[in-house]
C-alpha cells in the first residue's frame, strides 16, 4: 500500500491505452475539479507516462503496466470512468491537502 500526500500533488496523469475517449473525458473532469488546487492534469498513453508525474490514475486493467513504467509514483486504479470512489477519494485528498492510502 502506498500513501499519497494530497498537498504534494502537482501533476496528475490520466493514463489510457484504448484511445476511446473515456479517459480524455475523465482528464477534463479532473482538470475542472482540481483547477483551484493548482494541479496540472494531463492525459497520456500508459506507455508514455511523463516522468514528472506525482500520481497516475488509470483503469484497473492497465494498473500493472502503469506501475511498471513509473517506479515509485503512486498509481490509482479505477473501474468506472465517471464517479469511481477511488478517483473521488483522490480528488478530495488533493483538495483538502490530506493523505490517503492506495
């Protein structure tokens, strides 16, 4: 289990592989939710996750691939593109500057 300090997150990456647009929608939603927190939200293929990411959000089916490419960067897997509890918990931790375990 990894602990994420929400107050230390400056760059959140939404990583995908299918290219169907759902993850782009999620990235757009997260940009709006985290705008006031000053967090940069970017969308990236899972094989090209930027090395300066503080946290990666990706579909559960891609989580192991993402972890293999980011070293110690926390990866938050989700199952639902909209309204997933893991993503909601991460957003709240970032907004509140709180810590969460993933």
